[in-house]
C-alpha cells in the first residue's frame, strides 16, 4: 500500500519492514508471499509438480504453430530438460573487493571458488562466490555495480549466525569484518522469525530462508562446487529461486511457452499465481525461475530492463570480413543453466531466432558445432512461440550449458556428479 509512495531507490526491505510494523498481515509484496508458499510446500512440491503433466500450462508443444517446420512432436519437450540453474552473473563496483568480500564471504558465508582465488587474493577482477551447488559470478563493473531488478532467494544453514554478524556490525567495531559495508545500502531485517530480507551493499535484494533439512537442501549427493583446501563448505545451501521483475505489459504465458519450447522447462502452476502476477518455471527439481510483475507497480515499468546493449565497441571492429551475424554486446546480468540436451535447446532457439553471441565473453558459439565444442551457447530475446509477430517480451541473457563435452565426458565446470543418463 505504501510502496508506491517510496522512491524507486528506497529499499524494498525498508518498505517491507515498514509494512510489517504496521501489523499488515497480508504481504503487499507478492514475491515474498510466493516464496513462503514455496517453502511451506518443501522441495517435494517441486519434484511432484515438475513431473505432473496436469500442472503444466498450455505449452508450445501441445499447440500447433502455423509454420509447419515449427510443429513439434509431443515428445520433443522430453528431449531436453533443465537440470540446474547454475549461477547469476552480476557486476560489483570496481575497486571494491573489500565490500564484495565483506558481503558475500564474511556475511553470507559463501565459499571462495578456487578457480578465482588469485583474483580474490589480488583484490581485482572477477570472483566467484559459491553457495552449495550454485554460484554468484561477480565481475568488475565499469565501474558501477549492477542492481538486479528482482529478488534472489537462498536457503541458509544458520540465520542466527547471520543475525549475530549483523548485530556486531551495527555495534560498529572498527575491526569488524563487515566494517566495509558501513555507508552502503547493506540492510538486514527479519520477518516472523522465518525469513530474512537482505539488501546488499549496492541495492540487490535477497530473501534468505532457513533450512529444515540442511543435508537435503545442500544436496551434496547430487553435486557441489569446489572449495579451497582447508576451507569449509558454504553456509548457504542453495540458490532456490531467482525472481525477475517484468513490466505489467509482459506476456507471462508467452514466457512460460518460451521456456517449455526452448528448454523443456515446465511452469509450476502451484507456485504461479494470477493474484501475485507471477509464474515460476522449474529449473530442475530443486530450483525455480520466477517472472513477476514489478512490485512497485506500473510506474516502475519503464525502468525494468535486464539488458544493456552496446553497439559500438572495439571488439566488433576490425572483423568486417566475417560473415558471422552481428550482435551487440550485452553488459547486463545473466543467468546460466545446464540442460540435458544442448543440441535440442540450440535448435529450438534457432527456430525462434533467438540465438545470441556476447562478445564480452571469451567463449562465442556462432553455430551448433561451436556450441557443442564450447559446451554452451547464449540466448537473450524471449519470444512467445505462438506469437506470429515474434515480439520480444523481455531481454535477459541466458548462458545455456551442456553437462557433457562432444565426446560424452563431463564438462569440467559442471557441478553435477552424475551426467550419465541425463537424457
Ligand atoms: C537431442 O536433441 C537432438 C536435436 O533435437 C536429437 O536429435 C537427439 O536425439 C536428442 N538426444 C537425445 C539423447 O534425446
């Protein structure tokens, strides 16, 4: 109710705490309600829903499409599945590794990825902060940090420890590990003793939920990210959901059909709600990707954007003889997911004409063969397969990964233990 009165820069957390203090029992902010609903259901809901045909919205595969080439056999969606939402890539403020470390490692209890340990030690460039099987990829901004327009939900093994750290920080001891977070946006609040809302130093919003069963939630029997010798595993157990805010004009059903068509990823009706104006898509059996109308209302619609294209960068010059398609570089955040059949997803994306190459990154796959060789390709435009006009609903960069290399061995970056019968 008061949300609209707040300036867009005002912290969502502050708004929520404010609402809470007014003893409002129903949440005005629907994303949080969705998350509570999910948690009370537990992981079994996800498992059940993702295998239950009846819970899935109408899909592109069950509806014939005008262009005959695009008509899929009903079995095609089972040719590809999403196995894992691996990481969120988001820029931190250049030159502020002190803040990155204080927030991700000293407060949240992420573990340091050994593959980026040199950068961690030198205090420059990209670091990876691991949480169970999942990661945050944190490159340097240019120079500013990105603020993801959404909410990141993580499961944590010990909220009391987080609160103790926060209280120590509030006491303001100079040598406190969280001292670099002073004079940033960093803010922590607790709701009903069961959910922590955290604003990171730059304004990103996290919802942190306690775990009823840390061993099950960490799922180390399914996969894990590497830890440094002698370091303990992450306190956080999983990145359970990424909620992406979208304009109120966005075609949510079209987004559902996009995920079903390209990745074989079903929308979970139990977790989607017309009241909260959101849809949740299964990312494997343990995670979701949620698309939700921006909680600040339609006034915020103009500002909702998840890409940042640059058309004139040096990297694209001097290569004019190339017959490769030209793509602008994207400096926005991206998500990375593993699929069970990269070729299938690639072909589906090709049919929708949404293949994308980001020259900002080293690996660049312009063809299916290159995608297979590099175990990845990218997509940025999201299009409803049923929309004849192929209007872009939303731009969000996806790094789509394969668990296996061309010769069937496990892709070295894949955190899943078993990649054998993934299909
Ligand atoms: C993967 O997808 C390709 C392209 O759709 C298909 O030809 C192949 O049979 C699929 N592989 C498996 C193991 O399902």
